[in-house]
C-alpha cells in the first residue's frame, strides 16, 4: 500500500513541476511582451505567472506527512512559501487585469467593481488560505473571461478556462481542514492519497494541459523562445526522470534492507523457540532420571511423586508435568494431582518415550479465547535399564514470550496456532488486553507458510496498519506445520529514512531547476543572437 503512496508522491512531484513549467512558459510570454514596451502594466502578468511558477516549484517538494511518524522540519516552511507565492501570483494577476484597460468593442460597455469583489481580503488569510486561493483563482479566471468576452482579446478564453479549473483544484485543497474529523467516511474521503487528493492532482493536470496547449502556439513564433523552452523542458525532463528513479530505487533499497533485517530477526525467534525446546527436553530428562521418581512410579506412590513433581513444576515455571506408567496411563499430573488414570497411548511423544526415545515438539492445544502454542517434551523413566514409564512436560508460549522479543529487538511479534493469533505484542486500546484469537486471512501467507512450509516475507496489513513482515512456519517433531512465527515493523517507521532522502532529493532538484533557468535564458539569447 505504501509503495502505491510513494508512487503518488512522485506523481504529485511530476504534476507540480509540470505546472511550474507551464506557468513559467506563460510568464516568459508576458516577459517577452514586456521587453518591447517595458510598462508596469505588462510587468504585472509576467510577475504573477512567475510567482505561480515558484509556488508550484515549492509545492512539488512538500511530501505529505501522513506517510511518516515524525514531521519534517522544512515542510512547514515550504507550505508557508507556497501560500505566499500563490497569493502573490493571483493578486498580481488580478491587479494587472484591473489596471489594464479593455480593448472594448464600440457597442458595449461594462464596468467592473473591484472593491466589492476583493473585499474578502480583510478576512484572516492564513486560516482561510486554501479557500482564498480557490477564490483568487476563480477571480483571475473571471477577469480573463471578462477581457475575452467584453473586449477584443478573445484568444484569452483558454486562459480563463484554465484558471477556473485551477480554482477547482485549489478548492479541493480545502479538504485538508477536514482530516481530523471524527466522521470515518469523511476522513477516508479527504485523507492523503485517497479520492479527493488524487482528484485534486488530476484536475490540476487538466488545467496544466489547457494552459500548455494555449501557450505552445505562441512559443513557436520566436527562435529565442523556442530555444529557452527546449533547454528548460529538457532540464526538467532530466530532473524528473532522475528524481523519480532515485526515489523508487531508495524505496526498493529500504524495503529490501528491512525485509533482510526481519529475516534475521525471525531467525532469532526461531532459534529462541528451539532453545526453549531443548530446555524443556532437559527438564524432562532431569525429572525422568530422578531416582525418587523411578522408585515411586512402579507402586504408583502419588504422594511421593506429587512432592517431587510440584517442586519441579514451580521451580521451572512449567505449564504441565505428567507421569505415565508403562501402559501409558496417567499416574499423576503435578498441576492437577486429582486427575489421573486416563490413557495417553495415542500421544506420539509418549509413544516415543515408551520406546526409550526422547523428543520435544511444538504443538497446539485449545485455549479459553484462542488456541495455544505449547512446547512439549517427553523422556522415558528407566529402572534397571528397563522403561517403566515416561515424563511429559509442556510450557506454553504466551504473551510474556513475545513481550521479551519486543523488549530485546523493538519488533512487534506474534505466535500463531495454525492461522489464529495465540500470543502477540499487539495491545488493544484499553492498554491491557491483546489482539489474540484473530485469524490471518492473507491467502498468500497461508499458502506459502502453512501449506508449503516456507517463509513468507513482504507487505501485509495487520489490524489495518501496513507492515513489512516475515512469517516463518512452526513445525512439530514430525515436520508438520502447526503454526507460524511473525515479526514485523510498521512501514511508516521503516520508510521514514527513505522519505527524508526523497524529500531532500525533491528539494535539491527543485532548487537546481530554478537555478538552471538563468543559464538556459543566457544560452538561448546567445545562440539566437548568432543567427541574426
């Protein structure tokens, strides 16, 4: 999901710089006209479009902060500069249209009341900035429409239409003020990279197309202008290709590094589980080799066994400790001494132990709210080199286990019994309960890990939050998959570094693009002069 958002960030960068290029082209057109007359009235449209161009350059480097955990220091400054340049551009264009007389048709007169239209400027500009920008764009479009409809400059109709559409894009920018709403449907609609955000950029792209198509015909009339736009466009294309390629490469590199780190981390957890299996097996061996157990088992002396087993159960922090006789019947359970007599002959670990084979395994069992993953071990009890019974020990892998993993690594971790989360570091909003009992329904994860017994690594949504994650199979002693290990990090935390690099790249590219304008102008002027 965040990969798509990063692509949309690059789309925002490209669209904004295209808008900067087109408005710069229009500014150049007015600049060319100003060099012939050098009047204040001709300078205002040039300055207005130049300010708009600069505002779009600044807009291109603003990376939406919803992608990341911490805000970037330069974002607020860039946002303020964007508003200042945009206001300056619209107001300069409005002023230029108001003070420049119409080339009126003789049969019609029209008086424009600027004071009434601009009375909104007394409102708090900073608080109403997005709305005011939309109003100013519409006013600018209206003034160009007036000049085209009431006067003789009918060629300005596309410019008027472009500003109306640009005003619509500015109006959609007002949605940023509703992002903190408690209404879930509205919040999803106005959130970054959601429908309104994308629509705003698409509408801006339409306005760019209209402006670009209009200005293109005029740029072809002079050789110097053609050269300048060729150099500027080529420079922009190089910067765009380089910047987008670098940002995507950075994203891929960060993603691969994160997954490689998570692979190591899940390996550490798997090693911890294996160590726990070895520890439980060693505990079973210690109990099975206790001579007091060997002496009390043949006569089923539960009183003596209870004392020995209870001490071991408490000292080792075990979940269960069971003793069976040669016929696999339960002699005593340390955790429940009154419950005995049933047969465990169908238990594969007991079967192996009664065959004088020690083993440990990861298994699952039913729990109160969710299945439980448990580590079990069985060891034979020998007397005179003859198997007279077996010891069966188990220890549950609970929330304390995954909490220890998170404390040591900083990673969110979960243990799954089959595809059901049985232990996790994910804590509910009440700060106490855990998100256990939830099924992992990702078909790719289930197929690769549970069905094929292989490790899955990639992007998944955990509790509606995108994660880079690794799932590793948990296998029993006979190599059957009984569950999964999960480790992951929120994508926002991992992509923070890449985002800072991308924002810096955007900023440097925008600055270099602006600085390249003067050399492009001087070179164009020099080459054009050589042809005279």
